[in-house]
C-alpha cells in the first residue's frame, strides 16, 4: 500500500514537474535565445606611422594606459626639418621673384607713359609739318618760293612721319613687354602656390614624426623598439579603448526571427562565472559571417550542402558594468536574449551595424 502511495506521489510530482516545465517553456523558455558563440570585442585602433624613418623616442610600453593626445612615438625628424627649411626658402624665393616682377611692371608702366608722350609729340610735329608742306607745295607751283624751300618742308614732313611711326612702334613694343611681364608674374604666382603646397606637405610630414594616441586606451601588441626603422603604414602597436567594449554574438539564422535592437541581454563571462552583466542589442551585421570570410562559399558549384548560417549581433555593454576595466577583447561569453519584447518588424530591417543607432542619434 505504501509502495503504491509513493509511486502515485512520484508520478504526480513528475506530472507536476513536467507541467511546470512545459508551462515555463511556453511562457518564457521559448522566447529566450542563447548562444555560447560570443566574444568580447572592442574598436581597437591600429597605430601606424604616416612617414618612414627611425624611431627616435619611444614613450610607451605594452599594457600602458594612455590618454588621447599623449605622445606614443617620435620619429627622427632631422631630414623632415631640413625639407621644411628648403621649402620655406623656395617660398621666399618665389615671393621675391613676384616682388621683382611687380617693380618691373611699375617701371614698364612708366616707360609706356613715356612712349605715349613721345607719340603725342611726334603727332604734334607731324601736325605742324603737314600744313607747312601743303602751303609750300602750292607756292612752289606759282614760283612764289624756291624749289629748295619746298624740298626742306617736304623733308621735315617725312621726318615727322617717320618719327611718329617710330614712336608708335616703341609704344607697341612697351605695351607688349608689359604683357610679357604680367605673364611672368602669373607664372611666378603659380610657382609660389606650388612652393607653398610643397611647404605644407613638408610641414605635415614633420608633424607626422610625432605619433599621438587617437583615443584613451591601453597599449598592446607593441612591435617597435628604439632605433628601429619603420615604414609608412606598418602597424607598430595597437590601442585598445578600455573599458569601452562590446560583445559580438554569432546567432543561428533560425534564432533571429524575434530579435530586435534594444532588447535586453544577459551576459555571462567565462572568466568571471559569478557575475552576470546586463546589455542590449545594438545592431545586426549586414550579412552572415560566411559572406565576409576569406573564401566565401560558392553554392552554384553543384556540391551544395545546406548549413545553418550565423549572423553577428552586436551587443552594447555599459561602461559602468560590474566588470568595468576587467573585460578584455577576445574573452568568451554566453548570452541570453529574451525576445518577448519583439515587434512585428522583421529582425534585420534597418538594423545593420550602426544604422539604427545613427538614425536615433
């Protein structure tokens, strides 16, 4: 009798447990999506020089905390300083050439005025000689004056005309020389602009010998030492903007139906199993991880095998979380998302990385 009673109690308890479990799954569990394919990440800044040269001063070490604007590395700047001096000298030379051309233009303007005055004088002389010639021409025909007097007035007229022609030619030449000088000035201005641009580039290169921290963070992966030669664009260290981190969780495509930006997320960090962090969905990747892989799959080759794809989901973690300063990019985490706050909008509509948040801001 007791055995039947215990069996009945056990069976009833099992039914109650199954019912409670079913009720929990129906009201809660079926709305929770989880994955352990998730990691702590951060927007790591790769530090690279813009110019090539030898390391003259190295101010940081691995794992050192720095502030935005702190000097990380100084490259030997002697060559770049000399180029700046050379460029400044070229600019000064171009400015002097323009000033000299301006003085020549002023002098040429005076010469043009002088030539214009000469033309006016020649025109006046011709205006005096022409009537006299006409008068003597009439008088010589009636023998009032001698042939020699007429010849003199004719010579005076030809001389006045020749002088007028010469003066006009001189005026034209002086005006042409002014055009030449103005063209030389334009050329000098272009040369000055070129030299100023070269100076600006040289000054930028000189400024780039000092490499500063773009953001607050911690130095890592330092790959340079004092006296080492570095090339432009080569990565010499990384700057991790701690404690500003986030989580990227790779969910199966079948888990995305009810996920939306802004939903609450529970985060468990493997390194700190006793602490649960609270975050929120920030955005969804614009494509699955396979699309961005080094060798994306080509499904039209005839050997297609359907595989559930995973889509990276970016999860925001508050900077004032209980593990602030302890989380490091690369740490493994597990995430749980309660999707009961889902709307009717499709999961990936307008939720690519940064789009939703940029629109809200």
